[in-house]
């Protein structure tokens, strides 16, 4: 640091006057020295500052570049995701269309299946112009116990059947332990006229005799046969207004003591067979013993009719 001084040479005895008269100049000298010192200090301090500023600037530039690169990557990823989303939306729309089409097809198939089931069930009930129906009943022992232990008479009902493809619709009703008036004594068997699809085309009341046969499968072949002759004044044989008319038939069809007796074969292998024969030809009563014998031959129903006609012709 340089010494601050006045350059003039002054005698000692004049020094006081010089200080008083030259104070302005002295202050100016002092100001110049201070200014010079301040500039030197600033320059000295700026040198290390400049050295550190350059790396900071470079670092900031590198950070910006990295961020720019990352932004580009993110933008590309967003664009890729957007394209994938668009593709997925297109696939979803296509799947929804396919699902709608499949749903429509499924409804059509369901309708067709219901119709086929209906036709199948109907085909099982058709008795094509022969007026016969064979009912196989399984689990007889259990069904009989259920009927015996019930608080009131209970029945089992056969599948419905038709007398012809466009004929009367019927079903059988069986009380294994007997109906109300004969409970615990007789097996009761009834016929039920049901509401069919073609009732409006048929003649009413139902007037055709119905012969019912309980098969004896022992060698005796002591079949139980009864014929129901319709009462034309009974509601049971009028055109049905509901799903089914009141059943009509034979309460005392077969004594219970015979049903499970080992001498007879009405129940074998826990199974029972009952046959219904709708007599459109109105056969005379005398043919039924012969008809029961024909049941063991396994003849087609049309052949049975021929045999019965032959019997009648030979009897003339």
C-alpha cells in the first residue's frame, strides 16, 4: 500500500498555513488514492469470481440439454401411448361390435333351441294316429312310502301325450296309496284332459273310451285292465278352459295287497308299467281279454289294431 502524502516542500513555520490553505487539494489526493485502491480490490475480487462462473454456466447448459432430451423422450412416449390408446380403442369398438353380433346370434340360437326343445318334447308325446301311450314309472317303493306317509293323498302325473299329431292332449294321474275315499286300500288311476294346441279344431266333449292296463310281468300275466267310458255331461271331458280339467277315472283300480305281492309282477325291479289305449274304433268289451294277451307280443300298435279287427271279423 503506497504512502499518502503531499508532494510540495513546505517550511515548518509555514506548515499550518499550508494545511489550511490546501485542504481541498489534500482531500482530492485522498479521494484519488481511495478510488485507486477500490478499483484494485474489485479487480482482485472479480478474478476468482470469473473462474467459478464459467463452470456454473457450462453446468447449467448441460442441465438444460439433459432436460430437453428428457422432454423429447417423454413426448415420444406420450405419442406412442396415444397411438396405442387409439389402437386399443379401435380394437374395443370392434370387440363391442363382435359382442353385439354374437349376442344377437345367441338370442336367435336360444329361440331356435327353445323351439327345438318344444318340438322334441312334443314329439315324445305324439301318438301318431294309434291312440296309445306306455308309461314307465321308476322308484315305486320310494314313491309309495311318500304317498303312505303324506298327510293327505298325493299323486304322480305322467308326461302329457297326444292321441294323434293334432289330436287331444291327455295325461295319467296315479295315486299309489289310493285316492281319498280308498286310501290305504286301492291304487287309483285317472285320465286328465289337458288344454292342447289344436282344441279348437276338435269335437267336444271328449267321447272316446280309454282302456288302462297295469302290466303283470310274471308268467301269469294277470294284467289289470279297466275301461273309462267318458261321461259326456262331466266337466272332466269338456274342452279345457284351464291348463287341465279335473281328472276322471277309477278310484278302485287295483287292490294294494296285490301290487306288492310276490305272486304278481306289477312291480319288478322297482318299476311299474301302465298303458293307455284311446279307443277311437269303439271296440266291444269282448275284445279286451284278447287285447291284453297282445301286449306281451311286442307288436306295433297298427298290427294290434289289425289283430283286433281280425278277431271281430272272425266273430261275425
